[in-house]
């Protein structure tokens, strides 16, 4: 079991590393939307670092501390959704009411935190590969409501980045293709893990897919260094 848990911890730590690298390699000049994207992944770095810590503490039979680490990661999960909402509103809705959308997500985030601390994070059974702590049902319901529009927005952004030549002017077409892919992959892999739909080896598999998402985001940010035109 130690080997399985250790592998899961290494995977989560690797996702965290690439998330932080996505923020670290950002160009000096960014649009506000691009800045929101790298901030999203910066927050994801803390999410996956806390995930690795929670897994290790569970294996060390410190479920009390593991649950506290889960509260930390959930705080960053909710905050990251605000950044993602601003990013997608900028390029999917052409900046239409992006501040209002971000504020709406901020309000939802407040309810997310209230339910998270009002009710209890509950442990889930251990497996060879990983352990899981599940958030309260009400918190997960709010998360789903915040997540679905973002995932759909990421899909729309990918289609636009492939087909719409206008978006290729604003910082590089490659950036938007890879950034949309990173969010789509993270959504497919991370949301079931967050909600608790997967268990056992499937949790580790989803985290491996999340690492692919983080690497894709890293590549997206690197592509901005080759962009000939940035609009601030």
C-alpha cells in the first residue's frame, strides 16, 4: 500500500510543480485574461500540493491532519474558479460583463466556504493507490454549479481558437488552444475526483490526467513568449 500511496503523492506533487511553473514562466506583459489564466494555475499549485500532503497524512494514520489539509485545498479550489471565470469571460464572451461574472463567482465562492465549514469534510475508505476526503454534499452542489459553465466555456474557447482567426491575434492562437485543452482535461479528470465519483486506482488515473493538463497549461504559457503581439 505504501508504494501505491507514494506514487499518488508523487503524481499530485508533480501536478503542483507544473502548475507553479505555469505561473513562473509567464511573460512580463500579459492581457488581463491571460493573467487570470496563470493565476488559476498558480492556485491549482496549492490545490495539488495540499492534495499530496493530505494523501501522505492519511497513509501516516493522521486522518485528522489530512482532513485539515483537505479544507485548505478546497479553499484554493473555490478561489481558482473565480480566476477561470474571468479568463473565459474575457475570450468566450469577448469581455462582456467579465467583472460582473467574476463577482458572481466570488459570491458563489462565499457560499462554497460557508457550507464547507458549516458541514464536515468526511473521509472515504483507503485503497492501495490513494485516499480521499469528500466535501459536504451542499459544497459539492455549489462546486458543480460553478464548474459546468466553465467546462462548457473551455470547449467553446477551443472551438473558437481553432476556427476563429481573430482570437489568434490576441497573444497567439497556440496559447488559446493549449489553455482551453488544459482546462478541458483538468475538468474531465479533476471534477470526478473532487466530487468523489472515482475511487481506488481510478483516483490515481484521474490525477495522472490532471498532470497532463498541468503540462499542457505550462506549454500554453511558454507559447506566449513567442507571441509577436500582446494586448494589455
